[in-house]
């Protein structure tokens, strides 16, 4: 194992488990952000890390467990699972 791999492993965090109430709040904010086109801070879990980005919600499918997010920096469409989300806040 290389040194960088060891360092990366040590930096990993466990994915937080959200309560039903937290998940409902996230869903509500996503849908409001979608309809009002307000910019949001999105915090999600990927590969052992918490990542926060800013951008706009373009699509939400609660039943299909996915949403589409356009990031502010590169204006790229990111398809993500709702289950990867940790937090969503309006800017």
C-alpha cells in the first residue's frame, strides 16, 4: 500500500445516518429549490468523504432516489442519489 493510500484511508469518515425527519427536510428543501430556482449548498457523501458544493437543483425523483444538480463552478449536470445527501441549505 502506498503512503498516499494510507493517508486517504485515514481521512475517510463513515457515512452519517440521517433520521426520517432530516431526510424529509432535505427532500422539502430540494423541491423548494427546484421550483424557486434558488441556489443551494449541497453536502454529500462519496468515497469516504463529505463534499460540499454550491449550485442549482434541476430535477428531483424521490421515488427513484435521484436528483440532478448543476454545480456553480463548471455548470455540469451531476446525477446523484438522494441517499448520498447529508445536508442541503439555501445560500
